[in-house]
C-alpha cells in the first residue's frame, strides 16, 4: 500500500505533484548525500520530447523562480514551474525498490497515453 505524505502549501495554487512517503524518504536520503543538500530542492518538470510528446525531468535545483510552485513533503522541498504544473496537477511521484521496476515513477491523471519506458506521455 502506498502512503501519501502531507504537503505544506507555500502558495495558493493546488499541488502540481504529490510525493508518497517512500518517494520523499528516498529524495531526502539522496539530498543528504549531496554537497549543499540543505539548499537544494527537487525540481519536477515536463519538457517537450520523448516518444509520446512530453517527458518528465527530475533534478536537484538551488535556484527558484518567483513563479515556481513550491511545496514541502516530509521535509523535502519540491518545486515545479508554472507550465509544468498545469501538466502535472494531480500527479503522484512514488519510489519503489525491488528487482522489477525499481526507481521513481510518476502517475499522472492528465496523461492520455504513455510510452513503454514510462518516462514520456501525451
């Protein structure tokens, strides 16, 4: 069973993406291994490209724009740019560890189709 973490809204817009407890724990672990990790946020973005039209990007970022949507999940700061936020609203970022399908996975209710690799959608 996947458990969701509660977000703290630092803005007035709805959550563009929600992190599960396992995802926020894994991101926190990865941030602790980064130099300057306490200054970094997880940026989740959608970019044109991929075999289905859009692809997901996730990376640690120290620079925030004024119009970024910022949320906290279990002590992890998550930032999303406004254009990506529209395409991600209602999405969930999860992390699973195992022999099959290990890693981060985004479940996006706005995606009408996805590719076989799971990293692009339309």
